[in-house]
């Protein structure tokens, strides 16, 4: 099997291409054959790509399974951002002007099929847009604003919206694309060492307290960085820096993701980078990623509307339900019986087409291992809140109580805990993660991998002190120096 076309209904893709199978989205998401399949090329032609919709999960879980997916989850998210049309650079603007120079109207709609246009004079522009946003089916709407053309809207186009006159061209473009390789996109490189730290002074539970932020600043200045603290109003200034450290709680449909994506596009070294935010923000992705890499985790089941009844039989009661994008113990609940399961899953599935159920395995504390660039950095024990099964206990008004904590030398943490944490972090990427684990004697299981882990003065820095902040900043320095060295002497 050289390729898989994923559609909402089989009738959506009537053309046959040798070596390419056509499957429905639900079959791809729920059939274990595709979970176990290795090295597949997947083309996502679903009608919807909204957050946590079926099309969204096809691209997200293809990444977890190691499949080569078009569009990948980064592109899906990019195309949803309101300012996506604004990311086209000068070169694309010149192509727009040249391509649309002879258009008589003030509005023009361009459809792009696998990087090609049915109108010959627009093919260079179509390829350039595809290189920026590699999605099988794109539609760009241009408007003439007095003196020049501007992108008014850019996004995926559903198969059902492709004009009948374009069908044969679309199918031929797909055939040609399926049989040739594409060059990766190039990224711009940075030249100066300036660090931006994104914060939110109004955030109730930020990932770093004020004293920790000051220690980040001092460590960076000691290593030769100039440091500025940014807030969400500073989006337009991201490109002025060489590196971006996000110390505001990240989320996918949020300005923190937009900052990360903008920084990555501009060639900054970014923590957390956009791929880390997308991957760690979704527990469905993490469950399948850990399974693929055979990293022990509590027995897990991806739930959808058709298999809710399986949870109790396979996992037993009580069990834990997890909203995919839950954070800080919110959106994670314990279910005691079948009636509770039906009620709670009904509510969860209104917000996401897939959720995670896990076997309930209580412990006195959870481990948190900080992993940076594939290496363990710090080790903490977070104890459960009094008379509660989680580290954080919240009442009906949202007030919280937390258990105690203990931070120790990584060398003093159980080797199996550290090894499992490092393996889980490396499965996600090479950034900065907080890996949560449970230990049952000699048995260790990974609960989740968090991007944007807490670094608070008095908690995570209890053992390393200022050295913790220095080691994180040194990560930026190594990446920036590697970029500079790769350009060679004489680079601007």
C-alpha cells in the first residue's frame, strides 16, 4: 500500500489510482489495521478540519502513527488562523501581482489542487501557495485594493465544492502528486541573539512565577542575550528576535500557538515550538504515540460514539475520562459506574469527536521528570491533594488545593522512571517537556507528556537553583550557534 486517501464517504473519491486505497475517516481513525500500519502516505480529503473534528483527528493521529500525512496538523492549524493570509512574503506578493495582472474584476478566486492550477498562468502562484500551506485542496480569494492585490481568505476547499469542470484536472493532479516527491520548505535563519519571553501578567496559574521569570532573565543576560518580556499585544514584533520562550500556558486555539508558529516561520528558536503544542495538547495523540513506541501507560482506550460501552468492559470501574485538551487536572474525571460513564462521555463527546479513557491506578504521588533536548533535567514528586486522587483538588467555585512537592537530583530518582520519561519525551520531539509518571514498585507507567512544564522558583528549581534556568537558556544558545555555524563565514 503506497498511499491512502481518507474521505468522509467513499463516493467522495470515485477515481482509482494504482497503489492508493480509499478509506473513510472513521475507518482510518478506529480500525486497528491503520494504527499498526507503518510508513503509510496519507492524503486527508475530509470535508471538515475544525478543531477536534474528524478531519482534524485524521491529520493529528496520522502524525502519532508515523504516517506521512497531507495536510499535516501544523498546516491544518495554520489555515485556521485568522492572520494566515498575512504570512505571505514579498516573493509571493510579487507572484500575486504578476499572476493576476490581467484580471478584469476586483475579486478573483484561485483553486489549488495538489499544488497545481487548472489555469496555466496561475501555476507558479499555485505552487508557491502550496509550498507555504501544503494541503491537497486549497482555495485563495484575492481582492484588488486600489493599487495592488491582497489575499482576503485562504483555506482548504471541500471535495464537494470543487467545480465539476475541474474534476478531471483534480484527479490528474492527484495521480501525478502520488507518484512524485516534494522538496521540503526552507526556513529563514536568524542572525542576532535576542530573547523574547512571552508572559501574561493576568494569568491566574502561569507556568512560571515572577521570581522564576527574573531568574530566566538573569541567566539569559549572563549568557549574552538581551531579554524582552512580551505579551499577546506584541505579536507583530516576534520577527525582531532570535529566540522565543513561552512562559504563558499554551493551547492550540490560542495566541500562544500563533506566537509559536510565527516564531518558527521566522526562523526563531522557539520553546514551546508549535509541533510540541499541537502534540502535547491532545491526549488522544499522546495515547497512540506512546502505544506506537511501546512505552508503558495505563491501559487506554480511544472512545467515540460507537464504542462507549466497551470502556467499562475493557478497563473496569472506576476509570478515568480525559478531555483531549485538558490541563491542570481540569477535564480529567473519575467515573465510578456505567451510568456515570454514559452521562460524562455524552458531555465530553459534544466537544471532541474522540476522547481518552484509562484504567484508574491510584498512587500516593506522581513523578514529573523535566526533559530538555532528550536529556533529563530535574525530577519532582507531586503528592496528591488531601482526600483526593489528583495532585490538584478544585471545589465547585474553582478554588484549588494542592498536595506537597519534593524536588531531587535526577541521579537520585529511580532509573526506570527517568528512562521511561526520556523515552516518552523523545517520542514527542527534542524540545522541553514535563513527563508525568506513576510508579508501582518496579512498574513505571507514563501518564502524559506536557509541553510548557511549570518552572516555579521554590518548586522545580529546589535542587538545581539558578543552574536550572541557565541550562534551559543554554539550549537556546546551542541552537542559535548551530544555525550561525551552518551558514558559514560571511553570512549576514
